[in-house]
C-alpha cells in the first residue's frame, strides 16, 4: 500500500492547537505594537530624524526582524492552508469514479467522458 502523506488533511484537528498558534501570534503582535509605540514616542519627542540617532540599534533591528519573520510565517501558513484545502478538494474528486459501478459488474467497462 502507498500512503501519500505529504500534507496533513487538517492542521488543527484538536481545537486546542489553535490556542498555541494564537498565543504565538499574540506575542508577535505584542512586539510589533511595542516597536510602533517606541517609534512614535521618539518621533513625537525628538522628530523624525531622531529615529536614526535614538531609535535604530541592534536590539530594535532584532525586534523588527522577529516581526517580519513572524508575518512571513503567518503568510506562508495561510497560503499553505489554502493549498491544502485545494489538495483535499482534488483528492475528493480523484476518489469519485468516472464510470458506473453497475456497468463494471455487468462486464461493460467503457469509461464515460
């Protein structure tokens, strides 16, 4: 037997798997909002040019790379869900016979088009 399992049919079979993803997404969103608030504070108090002198440092770059990486993961995950749903639809169609099983039982095995 061959079991094609290149992709799970459903990523969140138990409902609580969604909670873990939600917590992770909330953490990424928290970092994103924190960085926006920090940027707004610098701009409000010292002007736009202060972003380059007072805001940009190694840790803020790490934070923004984390946010960009998180958003990339979310986009990849959502597109993967759509592709998985399409794969499931195609697999359902593949499982439907294109011929009448009664005709096969009678010996007439010509396929309908």
